[in-house]
C-alpha cells in the first residue's frame, strides 16, 4: 500500500510540474529584407492560453553554427523559466554565421534588420506582448551575445535591456576565424567595418542610462580577456552595467547556468519597469 501511495505521489508531482511548465510554439517569421522566412521557437508561460495578460519578451539568440531550436534542445528548462519569470522567450533563427549583421559586403545578409525589427513586429502582432522597449530584452551566447549587444546598442528605441553570455566583444580579435570575413570583408581593406560592427566600439556612442545591461563570461573562456576589456571600457565611459566573471568554459555547461541568472535579471527589470508605468 505504501509503495502504491508513493507512486501516486510521484506521478502527482510530475503532473504538477508539467502543468507549470511553459508551452512551445514553432512558427515561421518572414523577412522582407531577405525575401524569405525562418523558423522560430516561442516559449510561453503555462497559463498563456487561459490568461488575458500581456507578457514581456526575452529574445534569446543562438551562437555560431547554431539554429533557432538550439537553445531549447540544449536547455529544456527554458519552458520552466518562461513560466517562473512570466515572460515569453523567443528563439529566432540567426543563420549559421550571420553574426546578426546587416552585412556591408553581402546584401543578402540582413539579420540585424530581421532580429531588431521584423521578428519583434511579428511577435507583437501574433502574441500578447508588451509592445514597447521596456517590455523587451535581448541576449544570447557567443555570436549571439555579440549580436544581442550590438542590436540593443544600435536599436535602443526597441529594447530596454540586453545581455551577453561569452560574447565576442571585438571582432577584430578573431579576423581569420568564424567566417567573419564573409560578413565584413577582408580586414586589411575594410578595417572600418571590423571596428564599427564590434560591440567594444559601439558602446562609444551608446547613450548613458538608456539600457539595462548584463554580461557574463567564464574565466576559462577564450573570449574572457575581451569581455574583461569591454567591462573596463564600460567603467571608463561610466555606463552602468552588471558584469559577472566566474569559473567556466565556452560550453553549454556554462551557458545553461548563465541563462538562469540573466532571465532573473530581465524579470527583475520588467517588474521595476512595470511599477513605473
């Protein structure tokens, strides 16, 4: 009898956990800028269909070589986080090696426009969102971390908060890798492209206090020195931000841990902004 009761209790707990977890849509979002459409994962709080609430949105970008479902496949707990923090988590397609740029040398690559405007416009039109900058945050890992910060800095009227996990803060540091030359041109002939599209340069024209910013990177990550240099530059420019460095590598073990803290940070931001309205 005790065994049967124990099994019933376990099943009840599992069922309750499933009911609390968020739900997942896979949608296609068109791009007029690139004349095509891309798949996208949208993770909703568990009661989204029953509720009339409008939700803030966190846009979560994948890394180099990744794809739209990469985050959810690697970290299924995102469905729990969407419910826990009462947010929509949107994981768009960023291409294998787009670096989330409107490429100055390849007119077919317009992922900055896609992520900054076309994806949020689609999400706002098809989901109950808070359709203004205080209701949007953007972050990502590695290539996506760089992309999230660059897009937020260049489109601060669209996003109120941003983050990066193990982001490549200065593209010039890896000019021979990650197919960056396909997006920016040869560095010897197009040096301005490499400077202008690097986050470490973008902060120089960033308006103070306009963004809530969180950045973290593992101390065993090859991009760690660049992240620390970016942090020091932010301090010199007196731009408020949260910066975290802790033991960790450039891998999913680190990112699965980091995303929990960043989502908490964004949830706190949304709550504070809600109290100001």
